[in-house]
C-alpha cells in the first residue's frame, strides 16, 4: 500500500513539473535572472524584477526558496 501511495505521489509531482506557466501567461516576456550560487548538482538564481530566489536541481526542476516562516526568500544583494 505504501508503494502505491508513493507511486501516486511521484506521478502527481511529475505532472506538476510539466504544467508550469509560461512567462507570457504571467504578463512577462523576459525574465532577468542572476546566478547567485552553485554547488554539486544545484544552482540558485534570482529573478531581478521580483527579487525572489529560486533553486534549480539538474534534471529535476525549479522551485522558489522559502524562509522558515513560509514567506518567499528575497535576494538582498545588488
């Protein structure tokens, strides 16, 4: 039973990665990314317009970074 639940979760996760919004759908045609940090298999970028930081993992996807209180982590650099 646990394997079935895990399989359903993985399938739902994969579909959520494939159903992202395009920049044009959000009213933006260009996103100005700044590369902040890198490591083994991951990178951190910042959307310079909104200052929101994103984590990308090779061959997995992208997700926003959150603070401990659940708010989006904003880039404080230049």
